[in-house]
C-alpha cells in the first residue's frame, strides 16, 4: 500500500507485490475516521499487506501511529526515493495517485526500508532541540537588526561580536540607550534588547533541560571526546531508534559519512556522500572539529592520514567515519531494564 500523505487528505494505491500491478486506489481525509476506512479497505484487498508511507513526518505521523495501534506494518519511504521511482515509471505526470504508486514500487525495490515505530524519548529530545534552535535563530535575526540600528545611531555603541547573548552586555547597552534622547530608533533598539534577553533566558533553560535528558537517557554519548550535551541530543534525536539500522554501515550512509566509490580504470578514489541526514552529519562534524582541536588521538589520526597522502578534507572525512562507528557502537549499547544508553569500551 503506497500512501502519499498531505495535510487534508491521504491517497493510497494498492500494488501487487509480485507483479507491481495496481490493484486499486483510495483517497481519505487525513483524520481518524479516514484512517479507519483506509485500514478496512486494505484488509479487504489482502490478508498480508505492508503500508509504505512517504516520509513526511509532520503530515504522516498521525497516520503511522494509527497504523501501529491497529497492528499494521508500516515502512517509511524517503521522498527522494519516491521521486526516483516516479521518474523511472512509464506513466508520466504528477498526481497523488501517481506519487502513491511510486511510493509503493519504491518500497518493493527496497525491502530493507526502516519500519515505522512509536517514538520514544528521542522525539521529546528532538522537539526541545528544534525549539531551542528556532529561538537561537530568532535571536540572531534580532541581533542583526539591532546592530544596523546601533550603527546608524552611533557606531561606537556597537558591542563586540558574539556578546549580545550575555546579560552583562545587554544591560550595559540598554543603560547607554536609555541615556540618549528618546526617539523611535531608541525605542525599537530597547525592544530588540528585551527580546534578546528573553530568548537567551529561555534558550538557557532549554539547554539545561536537554542536558538533563541526555544525562538520564544517553550518558555514554557524553563520554565521546568533543560531544557535548546539545550535540549528543541532536544525534539521539536524528538517529531516532538506532536499532532500525541493520549494520553500522547503514547508519554511516544515513549520516552521510560513508564514502561513495568513484574509481575509474587505474585511478581509485572515493567521493563525498551527499545523501542522508544533514543534521546528523553536522553533529558528527562538530565532534570531529572539536577533537582535531583538543583530542590527541584525533590529532594523531589526522597526521597519519595526511602522511598517507590524503588531503586535509579527506583526512577529516576519514575521522568522521571513525566517529560514526563510535557513535553507533555507543547508541546500540542499551540497558533494557532501565532503557538507558550505557558506556561501552572504546
């Protein structure tokens, strides 16, 4: 059952697993009664079935939770994979039934797709991390506007770079502005300062809460050199139940750290993998950069790779692959009785 989810409707197309022939299609409202109708329709078609849902988390999450509650098996099909399947189809054009058919056939071509499961604490961590990142981005936008206004009022008012998240700097600047002649510019600057302060307070609260969750559910992640609480939280959230990856290689591909062969003739080389989870890759990159700066084993590893003739970029990619292996080993060491990630030997 290939499903193309949208905010208001979900379109399902049933495809025969042996031949790929379309058996029927159905469009339902993206609400609980529509989900029930979809399940009943699918059960009438075949006793053995799998729901392949295009991975659009915010629009497909409600459906996935309903399918799991009804005992149905559901797999997630990445949008890129669905697009490739549609481009290879002999039926041209784009519509919800065409997309749903492409989703179903993509799932048939790739039987090892991750199965949808109910989210655990990693979803809560992910929501908190995303909310904090949104606030920090908003603060950056406010700071940019504030700096332009300050430059127009008096260039000497501008504080040093990267200090407008400090309460001491915010208080000093507010005092200086209040001592100037009142104007619309001054009023806006004071509002921006107040908003920056409020965001900083909330962002710090969220950081402490995220740190507590990480120390409770994934303390072993903090034992990886260069991995702080926020980075660990990002990895836990983006990995989203690491047990869904059959091997460490599958996890590395998802993290964009598994190189792609690009050899030709006598020339043997590999190139960067641009597919996968960019957020997870960015978190691993932060660990790598930190280790290169302060972790002696990482410094020695980079020096070894450079001595082998690799460029600095290639050496860093090799280090990230090594870090990915360590992260996977750490995440898969789960203490089932307490559902905690426990430390493992390096």
